[in-house]
């Protein structure tokens, strides 16, 4: 949102202090989930931010904004949002990666209830009577929604009329302070932030792993739906419709998952354990990440805790005699070698997927390691490069375009907002700003989402040199000297471990894809 538009709303229309209940309706009981909770909040409260306008061009999504967006999207099952925006829109915090547009429609009764419930929660006083406590704990600087604006730098005015170019009836706009954007505030750290950082400088807080696979039902859309669609064998258009619902139930039945027709935790977990999708957050049963880790009596740490939780014994992280006895009992039950040592094969048995038996019960033909996911060399843009979209176009291709552009409603209707976002993207990428898709536009969108597509068949290992090594190092945060040495191999192993891949230190198609996922996550 530009400062000019904001000032028009604040000065040309008289400021009006409204009671919260008059401007934001209370959500109906049971209509939307209760707000998120956090047991780690301190008694101290974060400072209310002054107005901090855009001062630099740095559109990469900032960690606090991304974490807040994911928290809201996953908690309320409303997944359409945008953060980053090119630096040719005038003054806007989107161009610093510290503003969020959450696409909720004020004229849709359910989405209106979600929006009003969230805003009531953010604006409410805490137990000590301090106003807008939750907004301050996230470092939110101002909010625009449904023709009204609220800000921490003018809290006494409450919600006041807003008359900018966009009425903000199709999305809520959140702008964050630099401290909120960099995740320094108390919701994330458990400590109140009492100073004001007026520039991008400073050390960002730790990014919370809020990227667990969400529970998705018919009617949902987005990249996680598309990911599941590839596994269950339907067109990966990102739309959870009747065909996806039917195919999902069939897949669940064939893979011994409770048949719900819902992408729930058990379903995601099974997909991870079968090697079809990468581990994420707590979705891997706590086990898949340890498939390449052998543990035995005397071992300690998170792998031991995961083992103990699965066996239903005290999870103290110490592999002692009791744990060994439980492992041996499990091995005997599953016709494994009874030696008390947890290897890849034992982890697979614990996870409930195919494993190799050792006497007494025959043997499966499945190898010890999970089936590797296919290396993709094509994308959803492959068949769209000759598709011309312009104002008035409709359909699935428009939705693909809108998701790629970000910051616009993914409704399949090519309107003025989509055209504006497309022109901005074209300008930012040195393309003719026609507002109409061309083959080069689709290629640029593809390169943005899949920056390593061209390298997926390039194998790198210790001793490799050249430009591909430089690219790898650059995105791993290393010095890009183009020489694949020990530090590069160590960083690659760490990347592979985060994504449930064998920690070989070699880079092939699956490792390039894993790095690509991390790059997209950083961009929000």
C-alpha cells in the first residue's frame, strides 16, 4: 500500500474512533477455529511500532512475515496470500518483503468471519488491559481491511475510514515493523522486543518451522494440493476437486491409510515414508529422517527419542537396557534379526512400510531403502508456453499464472489486478510490459519457481568445478569459488538430511529439487 494512499485515507476523511465491536464483528461461535495459542509468551509486551516507510528495494519475503502467513493459512485453512512485490509500485512495504496480503473476501460470509475473528484477536487487550497485544507480539505496524485502517502509531484513533485506491475488500493487508518482519518479537522468541529498528539491519530471529503439511479438504487449492495430486495420479492443477477426492480415497485404500478423502497427517506421513514427497515439519512419523541412522545401546539424542516414542516407552533420549529390551521384542515380533540394533531395515518396520524379514516369516522383495521420488524434468508451465492470456481470459491457466505472480486473488479470472501484477513481473524481468503472456513470460515464471531445472541432470561431487558448482554454493550460502570441496560437501549433506535424502554429499536431481524447495520457502 502506498504512503500517499494511506495519507489520503487518514487526512481527507476525518479520523473516527470506533469501538471494536462496531467495526469488526465477532465471529459466530463454532464458525471458525479459536485463535492460535502460544504457551511461551512473556508477561512483558513488545513496543508499539512507529510508522516505518519503505526505504530500500529488498522484496525477498522476510522470515517473520512468512511465518505469520503460514501460521494464519494453516490454522484457518485459507491458503491464498502474497508477500513480495517488485519495486516499481511506489512506496510499499511489499517491496521490502515485510507486508502481507491475505486473500479473504469481505463479501464471502465464511471468509469475512475468519477475517473479523483474526482481527478481533489481534486488537483485543490482554489480561493487563494493554491494547492490541497480539498485534504487537507479531510486530504488526498497520492493517487495512474492508475500507478501514488501524495502526500501532495511532492506536488512540482505533479503526478509521480508509479511502485508498483499493478498498481492501478482497484481502487484508498487514504491514510489519522491521523487528516483526525479522522475527524478533515475542510471539516467536518468548521475549518482549522493546526497541525499534528503523532499518533492515540487525540479526533476524530464528525462523520457526511452521511449514508442516496442512490438513486439506475438497475445495482447497495451492502447491501442496498439486504435490499430493502428483502422488495419487491425477492432474496436478492445485485444485482439490471431486476427481482429486475420489483418487485420494483410492490411494488411501491401496496404501493402508484410513480412507477419509482428506489430506490429513496420516496421509502425508505415508507419502513421506514411501519416499513420494519430502519430510516437512513433524510429518514423517519422526522416523523417515533417521532411516540412514543406526543406533544401539549407549546411543543418545533425537533418533533415540523418536524410537522410544514409536515403541511406546519413556522418551528420554537415552538408549539403555529398557530400550534395548523393547527393540528386541519388536524385532522378534516382526521376524527381524534380534540384536537390539536399529538399522535402516528396523526403522522401516517401525514406520509400518515394507522391510526385509530375516527368517520365520519369509521375505519381501522390497529393498531396504525407500523408493526414490522421480526426478522431474518438466513443470506445469511446459504446456502453457504457447498459451496467450490477457484481460478477460479465464480458466485453470489463469490460476497457474496468478499463483506464480503472487499478491492477487487466485480466482481464474484475468482482471485488472492480474494485469498489473503481470506487467510488474515483465518489467522486473526485462520483458516487454504488455500485460499479456508470451512464451518468454512463461519461461521467466518457470525459472522463478524452478531455478535449477536446467541442472537436474547435472551430477556434482567432491572435486567438481565450474559454474554449476558456483550456483550450488551461492544458494547454500557458501563462498562461490566454483570448487566442490569439503565445506560444500558438508553443506550438501546437511541439505540432504533436512529433506530425508541419503546423506551422500553427491548432488543429483533429487538434491537439486530439494535445494529448489528451500529457495522457494525463503522467498515465501
